[in-house]
């Protein structure tokens, strides 16, 4: 009796918590509404499963609890029932998987002509590099990193000279333009994570990973690191500011190019971007 | 199924393997310390696992206190916090759960349930425990090494785990790796024993398809562990070499705080593949024994055969096989080739099918049953609820694109605690309440057991269910402190406090269990040989607790499966596996 009742209350309480609690995903600020939709679809299918199984269990607990004189039925198996359950479950799984894979396909295919922006992680802060007038990022190599060249941009690659180096952790992006973020780490694993954008990807030393999105809402968002990277991990913060085209252009023109930063740094004592 | 004539030969085929010679202990030391009896080794394994598990429990309080009251305890700085998270996770998964299910329940139950006198290699079995103990001590000792234990996270991902930004990068990580290597060596000795014993030492009539699901679960888990642990083993050895000799298996060229390191050309992602090639099967190495045990608890206390036994066995095997090819779901956003995402999402969701079938069969077993709400049964039911809940959130994280926003948030933490933390721990408790009478000859107190159950089950659910919502909100895991984070509303802090308070309550409530465990040794009601009126073989031993060699002069002969409950026409509502067949009975 009591046990069955508590099990029903567990289901009811969980549902109540879901619908009444104020804790929801942050309002989305990118094109990845599809991700939110697949999460919602998953919620409905799995919730149906949870409620059905636990309520069925609770009913059995109530109906078939031990009473004097009761004897259980003897039924080793029922292949028809088992086959049906297998089929229904498979259908449920396919319903979840199919849209999930479709959206994943979009997630990993950046649109042609997306603006390329590089995010570089180093214990424990963010830097960025944007292409200059040539719209191309120059080559880079960790082994070239030094005080005057914190991102290891290759001085011998002409495409890199006009690259804009953003070392203060604040990245601006224009509204409504697809961006392909190229992700690079100079030391350990990090992960580019902006909750409102929904996208996420690790930065791995030794390779360049990527993700893409289109910012859809003007605003200021926190960039966090979502891969544990040592004691400073929670402090590894950056800021993403989504601007109108004009504001963005103004910000862009105020950034130093790679070439400028090297000139201004000759003889200077600017140190590498650590701690 | 054939109609029996009442002759032994029809129900129990002749034995194929002769009886084994036993090692007989003569001194106190060889009887209770360096003992080769699997039952004693089981107690040693379980005792050690529980002891180190308590350390991990206390560490979880350290984590929770910091998360709810950041900065309130000056002692908990970032370094201490990450060391606590790392040790908590590693101990719980490897040194507690794996050890107690395979080393503890495996050792106690396999020989008794298949009608063997002992494990087939008793000496190696003993050695397995002592190496495990050594591994545990080395791990615990890292708390006293200069710099303390590793704070690399239980996943130990390089390059971070062996660089100076991580606590314990000097001694702690070396001791952690050495300890894991020892653990695997010890486990391999035990694991071979469990597998060979199940294959070779079953008593006459104990066909594979008559074995209790507990044995099937432990057997499949042991096979998987023998295949999966080598992945971790080589990863540990290679990482140790990177750390001590400066090789570059996992280390590319990097700049550490402005300083160029000598490493070049290694792959951090390779480590992740090796780690999760072990790490995912590990989830099922813990889960399959729990599945098996829970099947038996439900069946005994509901007085009904487990529904769809053959399906249950095949599901265990299917899960075992599939779970070797799903490891990549831990790496969807790791920077590996994103095309892998398609493959691993399909395999991962495919596993949901056999897993769901097991869940259906458990609840269908309750249909038209005769259910007693004993303490073991309550824990089994608690397992069902938490496992279904945690299993379903696995469908979020397995479905590659849904994982993207949720990965590395508290949603993941809530999910894996529900499915492989709480659910298996509830099974462990249920199993202890269930088999305690066989192990000690006395019953544990039912009232205390029920109080313990309700606090633990409801408390743990209330800890981890709401935690999912912090993850949905976007709160990242492995954050020593959230600090100023605009997207997290202040109300979330309330939730954090409530989780921590509950974690402390549930933690301290375990004292009820230990009080019950120890006082029942002397004061518990005498149990007799078969207090639950169970059909499986371990309850049919001539002595309780079973003596050395388990079966007295003659090993039992098995005539039927382990689930002959409420068989129509039978005088009792159970027929022991070793009771000679009744004329007209159907053989199964
Ligand atoms: C009531 C008991 C428990 C509580 C309150 C608890 C709490 C926690 C907390 C707060 C974390 C840190 C989450 C983060 O910020 O990343 C954690 C991590 C973890 N816990 Fe537990 N835990 C408990 C039991 C268990 C059990 C039984 C297991 C066994 C599977 C387990 C396995 C882990 C693992 C693997 C981690 C991850 C460690 C890492 O991030 O490196 N925990 N736990
Ligand atoms: Cu980080
Ligand atoms: Cu996994």
C-alpha cells in the first residue's frame, strides 16, 4: 500500500518539479533552436517511458502485495509480449535517433562562406584571432609562441600579417552572420562553451577543432571553459558580445594586427598570456 | 521442455568435470587472513571496498559543502576541492563498486550458486585480494605524499594530469597510476577465476541456462572486465612513461605557462579513446552484476519466476557485446573526427533496447506476483526507479546532438550518479540484507532496514533528480566555484544548499546500516538455512554459514532452474534447485 503510494508520489513529485521549478535552459541566442527541439522531443519520449514504467510498477505493488492465501502465477515467458515490447522500444529509439542525427549533420557542417574566427585557450584565459582584410587566417604553430607572439602565428605566412589579435578575452561578433570558430589550445584541453549559444567543443593541443553558429540576439554572453584544465578552470572566462554590424566594425577597427603588435612589442616587456 | 519420469538422468546430465581437491587451512593465519576460501576472500574484498567507499563518501561531503557554501570552510581551497573530486570519483567507481560486485559478491556467490566447492584457483584468488588491498593502500597513501593526491579528475586526461596546473602532478598522479596498474593486475587474477569457475566448476545438472541471473551478470561482467581493463592498463603505463621518462604518447608540443616543453607529436585524444574503451564497459561491469542480483531479489521476494529468463540472459550478453563499441559517446565534443558521432550515437541508442527489455521483464515479474515488502525487496524497487530514471537521461547524452548543450554540465553528474552511483549502491544494500542470513546465520533487523531504505532512496533521489535542472540551466561540472556568472539565477543557490543538506543527511543515515550490520551479528534473529524460502542453490547448503568446501560430503545435483516459484501443483511455493524431480514435472 504505502510503497505503491510513495512510488506514485515519486512520479508526481518529479513531474511537479519539472513543471513548477524556475530552472530552465537560458534563452537561446543562436541558430541552434533545433538542438533545443531535440532536447524537448527527448524529454517527452523519456518522460512517457518513466511514468509508464513506474506507475505500472506501483499498480503491481498495490494489486499483488502479499495477502493471506495469495499465490503467484507461474508464467516463465511470453514471447509474443516480449517481441512487441522490443518493437515498440525500437520505434521509440529510432524516433529519438533520426532527428538527432540530422541535426548533428548540420552541427558539423559549417556553411560555405562562414566567417572564420580562431579561439585560443591557454591556462587560464581566452584569446582570439580574426582574419584581416584578406579574410584568411595565417598559419600558426605552438612552437612559435613567445612573449611577442602569444598565439604562435607564423611570421613567414603573408596571410597572417593582417590577422587581428585579441588578447583581452573579449570577442565581438556581428549579428546574423554564420561564424566558424576554429579552436586551438597551447597547453591542455579546454572547451569553448557559451550556454546561450548551445554549441560546445573541446580545444585540443596538437590539432584544430571547430564549431559553428549564427548569433541571433544582440547581447553580452559569458564564455566558459567546459573541460577541466587545472585549478584555474572556473576562472577561465571570456566575453562574447554580439553587435550590430556598425558597432562590430568599430570594434574591429580598434584591434591590433599581428604585424602591429610585433612592432609595438619590439624591445617591450609584454609577456605571454598566462595567468 | 520435456515431461519428467522422476528419474535423475532425465533432469540432470552426468557431470563432466571431476571434483576438485581443496586446500585445507590449519592455522588461524591461513584460515582467516591468508585464506583461500572464496567466502572469506569475499568478506575481505567487501570490507575493504566498503571502508575505502566511506572515505569517498566523506570526500563527497567536502565537494558538496564547497558547492553550497563556497569559501565557508577555509580548508577547502581549489586544490583540495579538485583532489576530493578526483579521489571521490575514482574510489567510488573502481575501488568500491567494481571491487565489491566482483570481488565481494562474485567470490561469495559464484561457487555457492553453481554448486562448486570453491573457486577453481583458490591461491590466485587469495593473491587477487592482497594485490587489491595493496592498490587501495597506495591510492590512500597518495594523500600523504608531498603535494597530495592527484586532482586531475577521475578521467586523468593528459596533458593536464601531468602538468603543474593540476594538483598532485608530481607524486599524486604517479601513485594513482601505479595503484590502478596494481588494481588491474589483482583484478585479472580474480576475473580469470570467476570466468573459469563458471565455465568449469558447475555441479552436476547446473547447465548454463539453469544458472541464476546473478551468476550470469557477474560472469558477463568479469568477461567484459578482462577485455576492457587492458585498455586502462596500457593507458596508465603510457601516461606513467610520459610523466616519468618524458615520452610523448599523449603529449603534443605545448607551452606550459610560457615555457616550451620537450614533448612533441603525442595525441591527447588517444588517451581518451583508451580510457573510455575501459570506462564505458566499466559502467556495465558495475551494472550487469547489479542487474543479475536485482533479478534474483525480485524473483525471491515476489515469489515468482523471473519473467523471460532466456531473454534476460540474451539481453545481458547483448549489452555486454554492444557496450564494447559505444565508448565514443563520452567524446562527442572531444575534438575527434565528428563523423564518429553518427556511429557512436547509433550503437549507444541501440543498447537502450536490450536494457529496456530487462526493465520490462523486471516489472512484468511483479504482475500477478505475491509481493512481500522485505528490506531486500524495497532496495530492489528503489533500484528500478533510479535505474529507469538514470537510464532514460542516458538517452539524452547518448544522442550526440542532445549531448552537446548538456555535456560537461551537472546534468551529466546527475545522470551518472543516478544510473551507476545510486542504483548499484541500492542493489548492494539489498544484496547485503538478502544474503546476510546465509553469511552469518542471523537476520538483520527489518525495521532498521526499512528506515535505512526510505532515507537512502528518497534522499538520494532528491539529491540527484533536481541536479539535472542545474545542468539544463548550463551550470558546468568540475567548477570549484561559480563566482560571478550572470546566466545562473540566485535561486539556483537554494537548490545547491538543499542538495548539500540532503547529501549530509543521507551520508550520516548510513550509520543506521552499520549499526544494524554489526549488532545483528550477535543479536539478530537466528535465520536458519533458508529464511527467504529461496530456490537457488546457495540457500540449500548443509550448514549455515556454509563450511569450507560448501557442500559437506556430496556436492548437490541440480534438477531445474533457479526460479521454480509458485509452480502449479507443487506443495510449497518454491522448489529448490536440488530437489529431485517430481513425476510429471516439466523440466526447464
Ligand atoms: C550520496 C553520495 C554521493 C554524493 C553526494 C556525490 C556527489 C558528487 C559530487 C558533488 C561530485 C562533483 C561533481 C562535479 O562538480 O563535477 C561527484 C563526482 C563524481 N562522483 Fe559522486 N557522489 C556520491 C556518490 C557517488 C557514487 C556511489 C559514485 C559511483 C559511481 C560516484 C561517482 C562519481 C564520479 C565518477 C564523479 C566524477 C569525478 C570527476 O569529475 O572526476 N559518486 N560526486
Ligand atoms: Cu577549463
Ligand atoms: Cu559510456
